[in-house]
C-alpha cells in the first residue's frame, strides 16, 4: 500500500512562520513600562516604554554622540577660538574693551623694551639723600664765627620772629611812669633790647672760642715738648728725625703685619680605629719594656727624643717659633720700640750657653749625689704610661705623670740597673687563675695595681690576638673576687677597692655579658644561702661588707632606671629581702641596714620606684630611739615594739649630745665595731639618728610627687611629732627634724578608712532579650526636622555618588571598547595591505617565471 505523498510547502507558509517566530521573541511580558503617576508641565519625561535592550542602546547612542566625539577631537585644534580680552563678557562696553586691550598691548611691549633699560626717571640717592639735591649745594655756611652754633636759635629770637610777635607784645615790669605806675615798652624798644642781647651773646661766644683755642695751642706745644722725652728718651737725634718723618700706621697695615706672624694651619691626622690604637699602645709598651731590660743588663739607653710636654684641651697652640725667619719682632716697652740688634742677640746667646754649661756641671754633681739615695725617682717614673689621677688627703689635686721614662745618662750603669729592677715592668701576661692575679698584685700599692691592670689590658687587647678575648673575659671574674677579698680583710682596704673600680668599669664596657653573668652568679649564690638559713633558723644575719660592695658596684656598672634588668632588678630584690628578713640586734646590724637603705635609695633615684621596705626600716630605726613604747603606730618586722634590742638608740645620758659633732658612718663598722665608753656609744647613736633623718628627708623629696604613696609617711609623722625625744638632741638634729615635719604637715591629709558601700549592690547582668519597640519599619527617620533633612541629604548624596561612579565605569568601558575597535581596525587594515602586497608579489613572481619559461622554450 502506497503512502500519501508529502505536501509541498508554500512560500507564504514560510513567511508566516518567520513572522510568528519574531513575534514570539518579542514577549509582551518582557516589555518594560514605566508608568507615570501624574503629568507635570515643563518637565521632560524619563519614562520610556520598550524592550529591555532599548534603554541600553539609547545610552550607547548618547555616548557616541557626546563622549565619542570628545575623544576623537581631543588632540585636534581645528577650531578658531577668540581669546581677545572681554570678548565673551556681556557686561563690558565695547569702548571699555578697546581701552583694556590697548593698555595690555602697550604694557606687553613696554616690558619687552625696558627689560634691560635703566629708567631715567628713577631718582638716584646716596645715604638716603638725592644726588640731584646734593648737587645744588644749598647747605652753605654763612660765616665761620657761627660754625658751631648754626641751626640753633634762641627762644626769644624764635618767638619774636616766628611766634607772631607775641613776645614783643608781652608787658615787661621794668619801667615806671612819673606817677609810679608801670609802663609797657614799645615795639621799638623791645627790638633794640633784643638786638643788644643777641650781640652780647655772640660776643661772649666769640671770646669763649678764642680762649679755648689759645688753651688748645698751648696744650699742643707742651705735649710736643714732653713727647720727645717719652717716646725717644734714648734714641739718637737722627733716629728721632726719622721717626718724626715716618707716617703713622693705619689699622690695615697693622693687621697685615700681624697676619705675617700667624701660624698656618697644618693638616690633622686621620682618626685611628680602636685596633690601630691598641696595636700602637702594645708596641710602645714593648719598646719601653725592652729599654728597661737593657738598663737592667747594664746597657746605656740614650734617649734623644724630646719628652712631649703636656697640652691641655683649651690650648690654642700659640707658643710657636718661626724658624728661619729674619724678621724682627716688634715690642713696645718704656715708651719706645724695643728692637734688639743682632750683636746684642749673639752676645745674649753666648751668655746663655755659658750659663747652661755651668748648670749642666752642677746637675751632674747633683745626679751623682741622687744616685746614692733610694730609687724613689725611678719608682715615680716607672708608671709613666698611665695618667693616674690621685686625690691627696690635703687638697685632692690631680697629678699627671710623664709619657716617656726619664733616661739619665749621667748615672752609672750599676745605679741604672738597680733603678730598672725597682721599676715596674711594661708588659704583663693575663693571669690564668685567681692565684696568678693575686700573686701579680700582692705587695704593690693601689696605684701600682691599677697600672698593672691597665698595662695587662693594653698588652693583651682582644683585637691583637685570637685567644686574648677569653683571657680578658676571665680577668673580670678574678678581679671581682679580688675586690671581695680586699673587703673581708681587717681592716678592709677600701681605698684600693675605690681605685680598682675604674678597671672593672672598663672590662664591663668591653664584655657586658660576661660582667652581668659574673654579678648574677655572685648575687644568686648569696641569695640562695640566705634562703637556706631562713628555712632552717627562721632568721639570718645582714650581708657582709663584701656583699655590700658588690651591690654598690652593680649600681655603678649597670643602669638602675630600667623597668626590668637582668642584674639590677635581682639586686634590688635582694636588698628588699635583707631589709625585711634580717633582725636588728646591735648597732653593727643597724649600720648595715642603713647602708642597704642608702643603696636602695640610689637604685630608685632615677626611676622613682616605690620601695616600702625602705620606709618601714627607717620607721623601725627611729622607733629604737623612743623611750615610751606605747605608741599609736605599728612597727613592721624585723623590728619589734618592745624587747631586748628595742632600745638600741636610747641615749645613756642627755649630756653627751652637747659634745657631739656630725660625722658620716664608717663603712668598716659593718664588719667590726668597737665602742669603749658610753660617751662614744651615745655619739655613734646620734650619728645613726642623723643618718636616718637625712635618708628620710631624701625619701620624702623623692616620693612627694606620688600622692598615692604619701600615706605611708603618716606613722613617721606621728613618731616624729609626738614620741621622739628631740629636745635632748643637738641643734643640728632639731633643725633637720623641723624641716621634715614642715614638709610632711603640708602634704599629708587625713584619709577615711576603707568601708563597704551601704547602698544595694548592682546585680549581675542576665541573659534576657532586650525588647525595643520599632514604630517606623524600613525607613530611617530622625526625631526633628533638621535630622530628617540631614538624613535625606545623606541618602541623596550616596545615591548620586553611586550613580556617578556607575556612569564613570560605563564611560571608561565604552572608551576601552572604542580604543580596542580602533586597534583591531588598524590591525585588520594592515593585514589586508600586507596580504595585497604578498599577492602582488606572487603574481609578479609568477609572471616572471612564465616569462622565463617562454624564453627557455624559444631557445
């Protein structure tokens, strides 16, 4: 069975289907309709009706008409713009425009012409006066007589001529009529009197001037006669005539002659590195040691070098001598120039040589006598490389020693050898252990010990050898141990310790880590031993003198004002623990405690850190001087209100205060204290009280700027004002006592004790939701009209700002697309042209090959 053939599609059916497909694409639900609520006259409508892409195409067309045209005509100047002045100003009249343009044109041309021209109309001046006025010579002197008085008029003359004749009209009570009445002078009489008076004054001035001129001439003649005697008393007449004919020197000539004697500046040496300085010092010490050893062996060492003289920092180096200069020095002495002749100079030099020869002979005799004496002079010269500063007991003046050893070639070899043996060596090796250091320094005075340590550091500087650094680092620990041993001796060698501290400081500056570890170990060991004794016995003794010196050295070597320091912070804690845990049973313990108080005050002097143990110890020390122990304040351990050692500072007799004089407490009293009589004990007690009051005054001046810490001084104020028997003490202590009370009374204010608050306590916050009633949903409105207007403007500003950013982004994207299209169009055009060139070349090549084949076939 055959099927039906398919129907042929008609052309009209195809057209109809195409139309329906287009109609389907334009969906009515996608059409955007912006309806108007109401029409407003005079306002352009922004409500468009159309498909979603219509608005975008409109925006693109608008940008093509505006932005694209501006972009294409950006760098082109094919327009005529009228830039004449006032062309687009509608407010200006045509005549005013023409005048302004004419003036500007003239000004422009005038500036160009007169740029390098001197203006003839400018007035030239000299010292503020016009040259044209000065050339007129109007300031002429009328007469020589009135040269001194020109420009000055008497009051009567001025009033008569320029005052309107008022002076002439004034009545003068000089003449009387026949009846006895006064008669006014006429104008003619007044003028005659005025003329007579002016002539008389002029005559007086003339005579006075003549007298002064006569006296001046007489004085000049007398001076000339005396001047010959003063200035040329011993000079011959020929020289006098020459001096009179010579002109006087002005300031410029004198300055030129002075500059001839000035020394020219010399180039300074370059700065040396620490390594170069150390190397030079080592070489110098080795040379000095070699010379000393040669002198010991009997070899004479001739020193031809001049010993350098000391030069201070303020020296201006004006003691120079011009060698090879034949100019004579000028000096003014006894009213004449002191110019020595060459013959006189030669005679003076020969006389000096004779005198120097006699002095050398006398020096040789004296040196032979000095050679038989002890070697004191050689000992002084032995430490010539170190400028040591010593404080003598009387004046404390500084002494500087010579840099080079003094060589005395006149002495015999035996005397020189003995002097060299007594002299200190110049080179030393670094000690390997504490015994070596002790044997090296033992038997020498304090000054020599400092010199030995300084030379040891100089000869073994860390930059001069590989192993020197470790050796010098060990030297700090050995020296610290040696200082402790000096402090434990009886009596302690405090002066030697004082002179060794600079050496410790130098080593600490070289190796700060080693110094900090050494002091940390020393302080830690003593603190651990103190804790062990406290655990066993419950109390411990005060630190010994060596430990007190270590604490002082810590404050000198390391900063005490840091908030936290690895050395000074543990040291301050150690001091606080000692002031709290060590009981006071004797005056020696009290002395040690006051030394610790001084150290604590030194530690906190810069940082002003509050140390309550310091205040409590001073309160307890003053409590020991109170006789009535039933006081209204509390005493903090290690002190007790009453007991065996609670009366240590009570005087045995009040009369002992009359013979007391203020003295500082000796540091050796912390180790051994011997008081033979009651009078000495009372004097020592008064010295302790004076130290306590001084420390208390310093503490208050330190903490008075901290109001939160002043309440701790309240018990001390109570003790000083009510319980301390100050009337039995000397006047010096009473004065300090009064100053402290006056300072405390002005700063201390009574404070109420702390109590609980009587009001109901505030309960804790519960986790309950907070309900807030919201009346306006979706809108942010203020309470007032101004706030609502402000919110509206903010909202409008944000909206406009976002819209402007959106449009700028769209403009930039549009311009980017246009630039890309231009680049692509240029590239396509270039490719097309290149392709055409390649095509034309290919056709030419083909034609040439075809032509070539034809020629070959013809052949």
